[in-house]
C-alpha cells in the first residue's frame, strides 16, 4: 500500500470540488464543493503527517475543521440573507455587479 | 514527552490582544448597552483600542523575537512596520465607518420591507461593525507576522470572515451589497481551499509547517521540488487572491462596488498591507532560495496584473470600480516589490503599502461624500463639475488620484520610484518597463476623472457633496496630510522603515 | 588702415530718423517728412565729408574702418559689428544718400496727400540705413544684416498701400523671393566659415589666396544666388515687376537706383572670390547675359510705364552683373554703369511718377500720349534719361554701357563674341522699348481718360528730376574722364593684364549706336506712324503674349513651386492630423478598446470568476509541469 | 549662499499672498501677482549681475539632504546656460501677468487660482533649471505639468480640457520613460559606490553601451516630447490653440525649453557615448521638424496653431544646434532658447490680444488691422519678424549660429534647415498679409488698439528682441563658457576650417 | 513516488483493501455531488464522502481526526448545511444546463488539465527521504500527542481561533437576528386595530385556502364571492417558497360553463 494513493485521491477530490464550484449554481452546493476541497486538503495533510511522521499535519487538519466550521456559519448566514432578499439561492442570479 | 506549559510573550502580542479585547468588549456592549449609547461607546472602544495597539506597536518597535507565541509568530522590524501601517489605516477607516449613513439599519430585515423602513426611522444602527472591524484588524495584524502555516491560515480566515460580513451591510443598494458579500465569501473560501492545499504540499515537502522549517528544507533542497512547487503555486493562489492579482482579481471590482464604501476603503487598504506583508515574509524568508522557481511566475503575473488593471480601469464608468481596477494595477506594482527580493524591495514595498493604503482610504472617503438623495453617487458621469460645486473635495480627490498615478510630490511617486528601483536592482527590467507603461495607461484614467471634476460643466441632477461631517473630514485631512507629506518629505519615514526593515529568520 | 569714429553716423542718422518717426506715431505727422529728409541729407553730408577725407589720403590709406562692438563671438566664429568705408563703398554711400535725399525731397510733394506720409518717410529712412549698412559692413554677416534690412524696407514700401490685396501680395512675393536669394548668402557665409574660418571681407580676401578652387567656387555660386535674388536677376527676377506696386519714389530709389544693385555690389565686393573661381565667374556672366535680354524683352511688351521701366532696370542690371562677371576689367565698368544708371533710371522713374501724378495715378502708357506739352520739365528730364540709357553720346549711358559692351567683346574667344553680341542686341532692344515708352507717353495723340487733367508737377518734385537729369547727362563723362572711377577703384581689384582687343572702342561704339538707331527706328515705325490703341490689342503674336507675361516666369514659378508647395502643405497638414496625431489617438483608442474588451471578462457571475481562478491555478500547475519535465 | 532657494521661495510667498487677497478685489490679486513676479525678475537680474561668467563651474551652489536613503539631495546650482534660462523665465513672468491682465476672467475658477498657479509654476520654472540633482529635476519636471494642466484646462478656450489631457498624457508618458531611466541610474549608482543623484557623480557611471543607449532614449524621448520634436509634437498645437496666450507663453516659451535644456544638461552629460550614437538620427528628426513645422505652419488657418507650428520648427533648430556638437551650434541653441522665449511671447501675446478683440482665432477673420490698430499690428509684425529671424532681431543671431555651427560638421543638414528660412518668411508673411494687410474686413473696423498696459507689457519684449539682435554679447559671454564646457566634456572640438580642401 | 511506499506492517493489506473499496466510492460520491440535480442529494453524497474520509483518517493513524470528522464535521456541520437547505427549499432542484456561454467547456478543460497535471506531477514527485509513519509520534496515543501540540506549540492559533468563533457567531447574529424594535402589540391592540382599520374586509379573519375553489389544497387560494382568488388565503411561507399555485387557473370566469347549456 502506497501512501501516495491518498495523495492522488486528495488531488482528485480537490479537482472535483473545484469543478463543482464552477459548474453548480446552487450557492449551498457550491459551498459544499468548497468544503470538499477543504476536506481534500485535510486528507493531504493527514497523509503527509503520516509520511513525515509527526502530528503537525493532523493539527492543521484539526484547525481546518474548526475554521471551516466558522466559515460555514458565516457563509450560510450570508447565503440565507441573500436568499431571503432574492428568493433564490442560485449564484447566477447574483450578478448585479459586473463589468 | 512531558508537557511543557506554553509561554506567551504578552508584551509582544499585546497589539493583537488589545484589539481582541476591544472586540470582545464591543460584543458585550452589544448585549448590555442601550441602543442610543451604543454607537458612541463602540466608536470610543474601537478607536481607543486601535490607538492603544498603535502605542503598543511603537513600544515594541525595536523588539525581535521568534518565540513570542511559541514560534507561531515572529516579531521583527517589518512586522512592526506592517502592524503600524495597518493600525494607522484602520484608524482612518474607522472614522469613515463611524460616519452615519453607510450601514444598513437592520441587516436581517428584507430590503424594502416595512421592518427596514421602521428600523431606518428609529435610527437603528448595526454597531456590530465595530467589533467586526476590530476582529478583522486583529487578523490583519496577525497575518504578516505569522510564522507557521497554521497561524497564517487562521489569520487569513480571521481577517476575511469579518470582511465577508461587513461587505454585505450596506444601507443603500442592499441587494448589490449582499451579492458582494456572497461573491467575496464564495471566492474567498475557494481561494483559501487552494491556499490550504498548497500548505499541505509545503508541509509534505519540508515535513514542517513553520516558515523556518520550510526555509531549511528549501536550502537543504533534497529530492526534486515538485511538492515545493505545487505548494508555492497554491499558496500563492490564496495570497494573490487576497491582493487582487490577475487572474485571481475578479472579486475585487464587484466587491469594491457593492460593499459599503467605508468597508471598501478599509479592505482595499488594510487587507492589501496585511496580504502583502504575509507574502513578503514568506517569499523573502521561506522561499528566498527557490527564487528561480517562483520569480518567473510572479514576474508574469505582475506584468499582466499591472497592464490588465490599468487597461480595464480606462473603460470604467463607476468610480468605485475604477478604483478597484486601479488597486489591481497597484497590486501588480507591489508584486514587483516581492520580485525584487532585496532589502530595498522590502523597504519600498512597506512604504508603498502605507502610502497607497492611506491614499486609498482618503479616496474612498471622498467617494462617500458625493451623494444624491438616494445615497452615494458612484457613476462617474455624475461627478461632472464637482470641482465647481465643491472645489475642496474635488481637489482632495484629485490629489489622491495624482498620488495613485505617481505624480511627483505625492507619496505615490516616491513609492513607485522606490519599488521599481528595487525591482530593477534585481534585474527585473521587464517588470519595470511594464510598470512604467501601465503607469502611463493608468495616468489616463486618473486624469480623466480630474477632467470630469474640474473641466466639465456640472449636470443639474441633484448630485451634491455632503458637507463632510467631522469624522470624514478627519479621515480625509489625515490621509491628505500623509499623502502630501510622504511625497514631499519622505525621508523620516523612509529612514524609519530602512532602520527596521529586516526580516529575522 | 585708417579708423574713424564717424562712420556709424552714416547709418545712425537715418536709423534714428526711422525710429523717431515710427515711435512718435501720428504726433510726428506734421514734421515727419522734414525730419526724414534732414536725416537723409545729413547722412549725405557725412558721406561727402568722408569723401573729402578720403580724397586727402593716399590710395592705401583710403579705406576707413570702425569697430563698433563685438557682435557675435562664439569659439572661432567672431564677427564684429564693424564698418568699412573704402573706395567702392563711398560710391554707394554717395549714390544712396544723394539719390536718396533727392527722392526724399520729391516724396514730400509726391506723397503730400497721403495720410501716412510720415510712415513712408520712416520706411525710406529705414531703407537708407539698411542700405548703408549693406555697403558699409566689413564682413559678409554685417552685409547680410543690411541685405535683409533692405529686403524688409523694400517689403514695407512695396506694401505701403497694402490695403490693396494685390499690393500686399506683391510685397510678400518680393520678400519671399529675396529670401531665397538670402539663403544663398547664408550658404556662402557658412561655406566661408567652414572652409576659411572667417566671414570678414578682409579675412576671406587673405585666405582666398590659399583656398581651394572648389570652396571658392561654391562660395561664389552662392553669392551669385544671393545677387540674383536681390538684383532681380534670372531666375529670381519675377518679383521686380510686381514690386512696382510701391509708390513711385520707392521704385526710383530702391528698385532702380540702389537696392537692386546690391547684387552688383556683392559680386564686386567679392572680386577676390570670383577672380579665383572661374566657374562661378562664368555663371555670373551667363546670368547677366540672360537677364539683360530677358528684361529687355519683357520691357518691349509692357504697357505699364513703371513695369516697363522695371524691366529695363532688370536688363540694365544684367549689364552690370555681366560686367562684374568679366573680372577685374569689368568691375569698375559695372560700378560705373551702376552709378550712371542710378541717375538716369531714378530720374526716369521720378519722371514716371510725375506723369502719374498728373494723370490721376494712371500707369497705362496706352492712356497717355501728347504729354510733352503739358509736362515740359518732366518731358525734358525724362528725355535726357532716355538718351542716357540709350547710350547716346555724350550722355552717361554711353560711357558706361559701351565700356561693358566693349569689355564683353574683348573677354576673348567665342565667349567674347557671344557676350558682345548679346550686349549689342540688348542695346538695340533697349532702344526700341525706351523709344516706345517715350512715344507712347509724350508724343502722339492724347488717349487720356475723361477726367484726366495733366499738369506739370510742383517744384519739389521736378527739382530732384532736374538734378538727376543733370547727373544723367554728365555723370558718365565725369566718371570716365581720365579713367577717374577706374583708377579710384583699382586698388581694390586685382591687376588685370591687357586683353587682346577684338574690336577697337570706336568700332564697338559705332556698332552700338547702329543697334540703337535700328531699335529707335523700329519703335518709330511701329508706334509713331500708327495709331496706338488705348486698350492693349489682344490679337498679337505669341511672343508678345509671352513677353507680356514676363516670359512665363511667374507661370512657371506658380506651377512648379507654388502649387507644389501648396499641395505639399495641404498633404502634410492632413498627414499630421490623420497619420501622426491619428497614431497617437489610435494608441489611446487601442487602450480604451482593449480595456472594454477585457472588461467583458467581468461577467458578474461568480462561477466565471471561480473558473478564472481555476484556470490560473491550472496554468501555474502546467508551468510547473513544464519546468519539471 | 542660498539665493536660488530664496529665489524659488519668492513666488511661493507671493502665491500665498495672492491666496490671501479678498476674492472680491480682483485688481488687488493681480497687483500682488504682478508685484511678486517683478520682484522675482529683479532678484534674478541681481543674481545675474553677480554671476561670474568666466567660471564654468556651477555657481550659487546649494545642497540639502532631501531623501538620504535614496541619495537624493535638494541640490541647486546654475551655469551660464541655466542662468540665461532662469532669467528668461522670470523676466517673462511679469510680462505674462501684465499682458494677460484679463485672461483669468473666462476661466472656470477664480482669478486668484489663476495667479496662484502661475506663481507656483514660476517657482518650478526656476527650480527645474537650477536643479543639479537628477531626481529633483525629475520631480519638478513632472510636477510642473500639473499647474500648466489646470491653466490650460481651466482658463483656456475651445477644446481646452481635451487639449489639457493630451498635453498631460503625452508629457506623463515621456516622463515615465525618463523615470525608468532614472531608476536604472539610481540602481547603477548604488552598485557603483552608493546611491546618488548628483549630476556630476552620475556622469561618471560606468555602463555598457547598450544600457547607455536605452537610458539615453528614456531621457531623450521625454525631452523630445517636451520640446516637441517631430513626430512627437501633436500635443503642442492643440495645447497652444486652447491655452490662454499667457499660458502658451509659459508653455512654449519656458516649459518646452526644459526639453532642450534637458537634452544638453542630462542627455549629453550623462550619456555622452549614446548621444554620439544617436546624433545622426536626432539630427534627421531635427531637420524634419524644421521643415515640417514650417510647412504645417504655412498650412494652418488658426493663428495660435500657426504659432505653435512655428515653434516646432524653431525647436528643430535648437535641437539641431545642440547635437551639432560645435560651440557655435551649442551656444546658438542656448541663445535660441532664450530668444525663442521672447519672440514666441511676443507672437502669442499680441496674437492673443488680436484674438480676444476679434473674438476669433481664425486668421481669415482678420483683415486690414494695420489701419485700424497700428500699434498692435506693428507689434505683431515685429514679433513675426523676430520669428522669421530677420537680421537685427535677436533670433537671427541664434539661428545663424546654429546653422553655421551645424554646417561646419553636418553641411547637408544645415543646408536643408536653411530652406526653413524661406518657409519662415511664408509662414509669417501669410498671416501678416491676411490679418494686417488688405482692406479692413467687416468685423474688424472697430477693434481698439493696444492700451497703455498692453503697450507696457509688450514694449520690453520687443526691446529685448531688438537689443539682443544687435548686441547679444552679454548673453553670449555667459553662455559660451558653459557651452564650451559641455562640448569639451563630450570630447568634441570645433572642426577647423578645412581651407576648402574638401 | 516509490519512496513514499510505507511499510506499515500488518495493516498494509487490509488498508489497501479498504482503500481500493472506499476510494472509488468516495470519488463516485464526489462526482455525484456535481451531477445530481437536487441539493439535498448533493448534501447526502457530501456526507458520505466525509465519512469515507474519516475512515481514511483512522486508517492513517489519525484516530482523533477521524472521530472528529464524523462527529463534528459530518454530524454538525453537514447538518447545518441540511438545515439551511431545508430553509431555502428542500426539494428545489438545480437545472444542470449551463447558462453561461462557454463556461462548461472551459471548466472541464481546466479541470481535466488541472487534475491530470496534478496526478502526473505527483507521479513524478520524490521526497528524498523515506516515509516515517506515526508509530513513534502516536506512542503516547494520538489524542495526547495532538493535545500536547495544540496546547503548547499551537496555543496561540488555538486562542485566536476562539476569536474566529466569536466572529462567526457575531456575524450570524448580525445577519439573522431580527431585533424587536417595537414592542409586540397585545391581543387587544390587534383587535382594536382590526376594527379601526380602513376596511372591515378582514375583520372576521382571513379566508382559509381552497374555499370555493375547485381544489381545496393548502396551496390553492380561496375564491372570493366575485370569483377572484384571495391571495391572503394562502400561507405566506408557501407563497415565499414559490409553492403557491397560480390562482388565475381557478378563476371562475376561466371555468368552462358552456357544457350546462348544451343539451
């Protein structure tokens, strides 16, 4: 078993998350894709932690989870607010500001 | 493996602690102080803690420490300079924030609803912006002094989250404001994912998450550098996003336009200092020895950013968007300070950041003053003849614009000169030439605004300049004085920077 | 060499007059003409005084210099504001101030009805000063100042009645064509400085001994160009006819007696250059020969009395130039002809002015006729001048012109024969057209307009005419008696060996007189025997038509230079607007356009922005991938 | 001795005084401005008297540390060339103020602002010629644009704002190129013994010829835009057309001289080798400017544009003289700068009066002014004569020196340039004929002649033009040592007379 | 990447088995997130990815993180997502057709390029040192090890994170909290108001949904006597969610009444 496989997995998940941000329109799904990217990063951290043989990576992953939780709170609050104003959770509808 | 109790050097951390303390008090004020008293209380607390923090920064100006917070932060000259710059810019911004009329009366109320109208009538204010500001400032103070990836990431989020929120709190054009918040948030989170992913690879490469450890790994240079390169690239994506460099700039015009103008001013100025501070530190210390790998990348990004910002700014019709693109161009100029990778580059960047930040706050302060019955007027066509109606406001704005354009005797010129000199010294001639070219392009749109204000006859459409309230006046005058003083007598500040600007590793 | 402190007064007095008259404005209207005349007269007095001083000294000591101040001094380029009065310049000084003063006097009366008489006198004074500077300057650069100064004065005087657009145009034309000539003088000075290191007469004379022929030829040709411009020689002669737009005294003074002869002065003054540059000298002769025929031919067809006289002037100066081009032998004769011509041509011009004065400013000779009875003095003085220009002995022209014809014949070889023939032919044609002028003006039937009431001019006008007539009669004899002028000038010029005589003087005189007789006879047959139409007939030969149009010279200039120039100007104006400024504006538009296009990237959709970030990141990865490969 | 600083401070003090005058009392404002400029002019003349003219070193030297970390000093000092140009600037200033007494009234802003801008500009005009620190020079060079920009855009006529923008953008573009060069100099000086901007020290820098060429171009293009050299000239006609006459005088008469001054002071001194490399190209441009400017002037219908194009031609002469590298050419060029200042001033001021009276700047709208307004017509005529370099006018001396100096080294260029003098006759005489001569056309019958103030303003200009035409020695004696010094530094000696051995 | 091969002892084979089973599932779930229409389904798939990741964490000696991933991340954070999804309309589905011109091909190209290059790069990476494994680091137990780091080395960021949490809470409050600006009216006030209003139309209370309508579902508005639909008979929430049926369909005038007249 090669630990590198985890890294490939992380890269794939990260890519999928990034694509999700681009292709999905529902703000919540977009946000979930971002969470997916963070999770991919966490997986990379954990894997590297194991490769490097120290726990710093795991600490980072832990911090990431906490920070991500905060981000989720703020992000969802913003999404709800905009949903309440616009009656739409589509990120495409929020395009007043452009050019 | 015995647990050793952590030792924190509270003196060195005090600027941040003071601000966090102030923010916490602010939160308590929200809970316990009557509505009527809240604005003044919050303002006093905010200003007080900022000033106190500044004093504290001054007092630790000659300190150097790698262990102030168990190795999580570095206190050195550049740290002090960045922190001082951020605090000064924040103080000016707070004057703007404190002025009435910018923030929604009740963020939870639907735009156009009775509830909102009622809240407006009763003079309700979202005084939470003060603690949010303080949290953001604290994050900004932490960002450029972080010395490991965890702290860097936490600081990044800490400065970002309050800004995401504050971007959505505009009183007028609330839908646009909320949209700005959404865009800022989504893209910010997106970019911080890249940042984190990059951090993971750096950790993988160096088996350390401290800058020093990364530096050692880079110097030691074992194996091939794929992990390092990926790490640098993705970390840069996060950082470049924050500074608004092409192609990671796209959020900034929309957010600058949508956010309440004081917030725009604050984030345009202070965030840039913080982000570039962090960038300078990490590139100057950790990645310095891998210059071959990132320098070409940054050169290309810097050149494209300068040109892109300048070119697109020409085509703008909205003053806030124009300033946003201008700030993109300036991000390009500032990147040449990173590319310079020498002491001159560091000094120049710090000077530039401060000068640009102050002028930016001043510029946006003027934007808050130009309004009609529906609030701020940002359509440039309606700025016509401003010089006729309110010569002083227009003159002040013109001076800020001239500073952006880098006309001598303004701070912008000294900054531009210094930063391009530093880049040239490092042989980045292409950046200097692109910088000069895009400065010429940029001059075009700055001057066009001056033409609009001074040489075009006013249209009678109700646009008027609000008589500046005391607070905004203070902000404008303060910025103006600094902008001119740094243009005419930059020597003391330059010397001060020069004495301090050395990263410890 | 003698120095003097008083030379400057020659120039200063008329200059002072001009300055006072111009600055005082209308306040000086009452006495302006008197002051102007006095200034001119006092300059004449100074000239006489200088002459008397000069006569009292030996040949070598005669030239007088005065250094006023250091004018331009940069590196080795040192030019003093210095004056030189020698045997040559004194002739000119006296001619200029003498004839000038007479014309001042004449003008008092001639211009008495003009509102701007004071200004006229100011210009006249200015002209006198400039002309004196021209002949007194001790270096080419000083000469150049006077050279352009007389050009300016000429411009002002030709355009004196510039409210008439044609006159204004004429003055501009004169100035511009003169400037083309002046350019030649500039070139000559530049070449002289570059090759010889100096621009003073003295210095160049000293250096000319050792200088290469090429350099001297170049200088000489350029001086010739200058001379053609100022002296209305081919090919720059076209302005002179138009210059008759000026008041008649001006034509007399500037465009007959003095300024137009400056070219002769220049060539004579530069004798040391031309003597050492045979090619240039040959060109001088050719120019002179062409012009003398050219002018004479034009003169045959002109009905405007002043233009006829102007053509005659052109032709006569052609004689002088030709004479000057013949080298050391010819210089003195050229000068002599210049002086005698100064008298008789000025006299005739004043006569023409007098006629016009009496004929309501009519200039068309076809509307004259039979004026002899009404203007006896004018007729007499004009007639004496006529005889002089024809070269009838013992009038002035006989001495001077025959000398030139003789010298031409004797210049050797086929050149001598050609030149002699040309000069003889010229004499014949001169006789023809001058007789034509006489007949049309003074004899025959009156063809006046209704309102014409011809009368003799007042004293102030005829007195100068009389004085000049006396000069026309006697000057030739006086100057040639015992080779007075030749000997007087000889120290300035190189020695010349005796030429083989092709023809004896008496033969030449005989031939010349014969030609004159033929010319007069033809004119008599053509104009005295037949009715003269009051309106110029249109059914004339092609040659007449061409001659009437100044031998197509104006047409040529217009077509070749003016039109081309105008078109070039228009093209350049458009080019500047469209191409150069267009390029500048294009750069601006390019920036604005690309800005607008790039602006399109900002679609407002957050997902596009994310895509942009993703692309950016992908590009970074791609870059790494390339690096790692 | 800090007389130069004091001299620079005087107009600033004056501008403060102007700003302090009550808004209602415009006359007082003007009087204060006039008094200030007169005082400055007198002070400059006093300085000129104390100038040791045979001393080729900089005089009235002063040096204060300004931005030590970049090695930037506030360093002033003048040689003969700078003295002459400062003299020109400060003497022109009161004339402009007096001549344009009512210029400020048509402006967007108050009369006070106009004079404050003029006085600030005067300070900069002194400083830009006196600076011996390259950075200081650049700062003033760029900062000068701002007052001029507002003077054109705020008080001009017609398309004033567009013209002002064009002027500013053009100049800024050139300035930025120069900035790039200055940055390179700064860095190189840092690598070669410490950052400095001292002109003398910078001229000792070692650099490769490629570098030198590029840096030279940076400076030269900036200067070639300023002293408009074909094909970088298109801003000038627009600016001159739109600016008030007084502004035009300061713009063409003084500001544009900074370009030619800079070519001598900076291009030649700092990059002698590159100057030599580019000389052939520059001379060609100069000759094109001479002829092209003249042709364009002939083709203009607008009086102000015409004058602007004549200046392009004249700047061609100046540039040619500078790069001819002979003492005659050089001294001639410097003298030309001075003379051009006055002859252009005369043209613009009188032209301005004509235009303001007639209410049109189209030449064809005038006619027969000589009969209606003789003094004005004469003034214009004399100004024109000065412009076409009639001998006896000061410009003749300089133009001839340039030509003769050029001829000794570059005969072909000089010959082509000399054709310019014929064109000059045309471009002056055509407007003279159209505007002053001919019958008095409708609309011109009732124009008033110059009043006393205007006469007082124009008299010294014409007096200087004529006096220097006959006696240029006072200036030449000051200029010659400086020019000779530059030529010698460049390693040139005047070509000896060939004695025709070509 | 050979250097990274870990000798992780006995667990090697089981780990590999687990990996090869779970990893495809994880990727599939992640891809599913992009492809399903309903946001709720995406959320469920996301949760499954997270749980899979938790297994990977545990497999890689990150026991604490694995647990936290399940309990906190999946349990709390994902629930928050679902909660909000419920709020904004649980069954609203997303059209997957791309509306922004050219975005999809660009996105796919970028993604394929990005992912492909990443994978290719990782394949080339060498670390120059062997993989270590966490045996020694976890010798005192994973939790203890982490705790030691958290509370000593990383105490400062740990502290700062608290500020972050406060920020988040404060932010959520700012955006969501409706401050009561007026005192709530009492029953009495309300009824007074009802009768003193301009119209007495609603004095007797609002009509219920479906009354007189051809359908009596809650999302069908009642019909007024004149046959027009009464908008106020529908619950505001339904209306806000967009679940109200078009009342115009039920207008009496639109009902085909012609049949009765035909014989």
